[in-house]
């Protein structure tokens, strides 16, 4: 017994040393006796990790702490004591008594020099937080990759040194990068491919060098590829905590959008049957020709040509052959012109010709040349046909200085030619004086009519195609003169515009429409009202301030007022239109382009305007769905509007077939006789106001 005391003392000293070592470790650790598998020592970190106190751990079987198949095999081998003591290093999982599941890195190493029996040191590192963080990173990377791949744009991410960090499949598709090239992982080869793919490689390299040198610059430009595709490139800095770490390039194929825009411009400016300029485009070209040159107004002649008795020919041969006649006539007229002159189809069988630098003698020579060409017999549908025409001629500047005035005078002269027996031409003569007197009388009558309360506003409902709900009304001006009776807006509006009275008349319409909308709002009917704005009215410097004043006067929220401006009026004021429109938009007023498609607007300019809506002119709706040209124009306008995130209203919808076509094509709203004509305010109230509001009124 006395001999065992030194051995026990040595054993106690060894355990004390081991405990000191365990306590000095930063990770969880315990010592196990190999033969019995009992836990001899453990540090505080081990007790905390295991979720147990010292009494539960010290003396316990180590398999009570970790009991995986791997542990069972290891401790069986350690207890057997054959050969060198084993060791183990692996990852495992621990289910604690409190239910928590931990991911662990576990290492078991033999200890020597601490007694007769083998001892083992078990050290455990808790990887749970690190594993969770790694899983979160993996999830984030997967989400980022999915986001990168789901975008329609091609994305390329580079670091500040220009090395590729990431890209998506759309990037490879837009640049037609071969799969083999991508698998090489050679950044230089990818960049060389891109440089060789653009039409102007030198300009591309210069621009890219500028972007590399300015890490914080954000830029947008367009690249034309050798394939003909046009790609928009948006370069933005990649920032981490406000510091640039790289650059993100987004590439988008604009080819379809550009082609659609060109198609819309072509459809909007070209007569679908003949391929000639249409009336809207011809008016624009005429306006350009009328612009003063460095030496004053340029002389020119405007000829309006109308086929004689074409309706009889059309009825006899049929519409298809009649269209063929018009196409051949268009080609014939184009061949008769000098270079720089213009021919357009401006009506069913009516054409207009613009002859530059022509006086009366030149215009007469041109008319004679046209008559000779048209009266030459030609064969159609197996029959020899001889055509004649009547031509009216107006000269600039003698017969007018504005496109509408010249066209009106040329058409009047053409009617004179028909009245004189057809197959001839007439110059504009005395009609100008008579028309001036007539316009003067009408202008004076309008001024008296406004003072005498002869004008009224009617309101035409605008209907949502999705559910047939009324979502707004358009205010339309009506005039009932005490002497003349009802006067069409098509008659008095042009006169008001020519005389300038449109400013007074337009202001009255704005006041009355806003007053009515405010009255409806007070009575429980929140109904947006659209008001037409003349080009001259919009061009006034204080127009936006006047709109703000009227809204304030009647306490109407700006969002309930929509101003409709003509396409041609905006294009004609390109230098001033944008700031004026922005001032109106800043008020909260909604803006629309009226009669879209009848003008000749620049789509690039249109994209910059703060508008919310386009209105398709009734002239394009009338032939739906049978007329292929109208259907093509309407579909193209709707496609363009979707690209620009604009809503579309179709005017003049009169049949269910027109409405159904528009609904299928994706139009948002419509207005027209199919739902209701323009109605007095009282009838709008009867349709839309709640019965209680009507009783209070």
C-alpha cells in the first residue's frame, strides 16, 4: 500500500498538468482513457459545447457524448490495444440534449507519458456558424447567378484591371461568342472577339479606354455590329462601400426596337397602297419647302390632281383593279417629276405634287406634262382604259404662305377645273378673296357666340377595353350659332387657329372642363377629363402657369386633368416643347399625344417627352379589322407604345369588330359611338353619378 502512494501522486500530478493544458486551449477538449472509454478530464469550452455540466461529463462513457459509427469503430480499436494507438480527424454532427444540432470538426490524438494505460485527447471545433455562413453565401451566389441569367440584358462584370469576373448567357448570345472560346477562360480572346465584332473597332477601343480610365463614370452608348445588329451598352461602376472595385456592362439588343420604329415611321409617312408619301408627310415636306432660304421665300407650285369619274371605273372593274390603277398612276406621276419634286396620295383618287422653283409658266408646263402622261391609253384586266384628270394649281407665295392655305386653294382650283368640264387645269384666282371674307365672317360670329353663351362642352366617355368601364371623358367643343345653327368644329376650329381666336376659345374650354370635373368630384364622381390644346395655345410662354392657376381656382387635383396635344404641334416646337411639357408634368397634369400617326414625329424625340398616353387617330381605326394597312399601322403603334410604357386610346370606334381587334392587339382604352357619342354633362351624370349624388344636386 505504501508503495502505491508515489504512483498515485504522479498520476494526480499528470492529471493536473493535463487539466491545465486543456484549460489553456481555445477549443473544446476532453481526455479519454482508451481502455475504459471513460472521460477523465474536460475543459469549460467542452462543457459549454456539449450543453452539460462537469458531473455529467467526467467519468461518462465517451460514446455518450459522440456516438457515430465512426466513433464506435475508433474506440473499439483503441480498447483492443493492438499496435500503435490510433488517431482520427474528421467532420461529424452532434445532437445536443437541448435539441440543437451542431456541425463539428473533431480530432482524436493519443497522449503518451501520462501513465500506463493509453489516453486520448479529443478536440472539437464548432463549425455550425461557419457552415451556416457558407450555406448563406452559396444561396446568395445561386440567387445572384439566377438573377444574372434571368435578365434579358447581356451582363459582363470586370474588375478594375479589366479581368472578367462574371457574365451571363445572354452576353455570350448577343456577341455570338463561341462556346469553345468561353471554355478557354482567356479574357484577352473574349475582348478581341468583341473588338472584331463591331463595325468601328477603333472608336470602340477609344471609348473603352476612356471608361477604364474613369472608374466612377456611368455611360450609355450604342454599338453597331458587323452583323448589322445595334446594341446598347450601359457601363456602370461596381462599388463596395463607396469605392470602385470594378465595372458592370449591360448590353441590350435594340435591333427589333429600331426596326419597329422605322416601320412605324414608314407606315406613318407612306401611303400603303401606292408607296408614295401620305397627306401628313406631304404637309411636312411642304412646310419644309416653304421655309425661307437665305434669299427669301422660294417660289414653288402646288398641284392637286383628281381622277375624273374614277368611281365609275372602280365600280366597273372592281376594287382590286381600281387599286391597281391607283398604283400604276402613282408610279407614272413619280416618273413625270424632276429630281427633288414630291408626289403624294392625299385622298382616295387624289394626288398632290410639289414642284420646286416653279412660277406660273413652270406649273402650267408641269400640268400639261401630267395630262399628256395620264391620258395615254393603257391596258388593265384585258381592257384598254383611257383616264383623264382635273388639276388645280396654287403658287407660293402669291396664293398662300402656309401648307393648309395652299392645299385649300389648290383643291378649290381643282374643283373649278371639274366644274369647267374636267380634263383640264385651273390656277387659283378669285376664290382666295371670297374665302377670306367667309373666314372673317365666321371669326366675328365666333367672338359674338362666346360672349353670347353659344358654346358648350360635351363629353365623350373613354372606356377601358379590359372590363368595359368608363375611366375618363374627353371634352369636345360644340357651337350652336343663333343664325347659322350648329357649326361643325371642322369648320370653325381652323378659322379660329388662323385668326388667333383659338387662344381665347381654348382658355374658355380649359376653364369650363376643369370647373365641371371639380363639380363632379365634389359630388362623388372622380372622373379624369381630357382637354384638347391647340398648337398656338401650347406655344404661349405662360401656358403652364395658366393651367396651374385654373386648377387652383377650382381646387381640382392635377391628376384629373389630361391635356391632349397634336403630334405636329409638338414636332414644330422641338426647341421649346420639352421644357413646357416638363413644367406641365411637374404640376401632375397627365399628357397625351392626340391623333397619333397623322403627323411626322421623330420617335427618338418622342421618347424624351414626359407623356403617358397616345391616341390613335380615327382614320386608322375606320378600316379595322379588314384593312390590312390600318391593321398594320395600329399594331405597330401599340407595339411601340408598349416599348415606351405608354397607354393607348383608340378614337372613333364604331363597331364591335373594331373593338375586338383593338382588345386582341393590346389596346388599353377606346372611345367612339360604339359606347357613346359626346354627351352633355347632365347625361354623363345620369350614366355615372350615384343616385344619391343626383338627388343632392
